[in-house]
């Protein structure tokens, strides 16, 4: 059996979405498993749902307006750039060697796995939003997707101070009144 040297470089993917859950995952990685020789890639998969569901489309549902589309794409590119700069600052703040990477994909889990392949990653670190069973059943979970589809280890970091039970109970009560 081969033994792993602590000086061996590991490519570590940390999924970032700007939430406190992904920030917690990055902090957890730094405190618990980070090695000086690690190469860290903060992966961001921007969700284009906001752009696709924008009210700007409502006036021209059947008419393609090139100017509107170009303006929306420019806004989206600027938002992504700002997010990437913020993630780069987090790398620097933690003193990590690595980079930030934006990956376009139809679903965040698919984008993260695409980055794993491109970066030949050794592991994935992802936050958990702590969705309850009911919500996870309907909308799915990025961490569940990664655990079931990844060929490398996945660390799912659940924020210790964020609980979903109250939110899920409230949602169930709302469903009863519908």
C-alpha cells in the first residue's frame, strides 16, 4: 500500500456560491484538512435563472430584442466578475495558494463535477444549506448530487448554527392551509 506524503500536492475544489454556507465550508477546509502544499480552486457556477426569469422578457415574450439580450448578458458578466473578485479576496485572506474559477453549466452540481475533471481534483468541499427532507425532495440538493455522482471524496460541511427544522415546520403548516 502506498503512503501519501504530506508534501504531495492535492487539488482541492471548494464550491462557492456567495452564501454563508459556502464560506463555512471554506473555513472548515482551512481549519481541518488544509495542507501547505494544497492547490485550492474556488469553483463558482453562476445560476442564470435570474436573467432567464427577468421581467425584461415580459414585454417581448415572442420578440427577440438584441439590445435587451446584450444588456442582460453584460449585467450578468459584471455580476460574475464581482463575485469572482470577492472569492479571490477570500483566497488571499486565508493565505491559500490557488485560483478562482467560473464554470458555466445548467446545474451547479454538473458545473462542479466539470471543474473536478478539468482540474484533476482530489476532493470536493461543499457547504450544505441544510434543506429539510421535504424541500430537498422537491428542489434537489447540490451536495446530494455531488455525493452520488463524484468519483472523488466529497466533504459536505453543515454550518453548526444553521438549523432548518423551524423553517420546514413552518412550510408544512403553510401547506396545510392551502
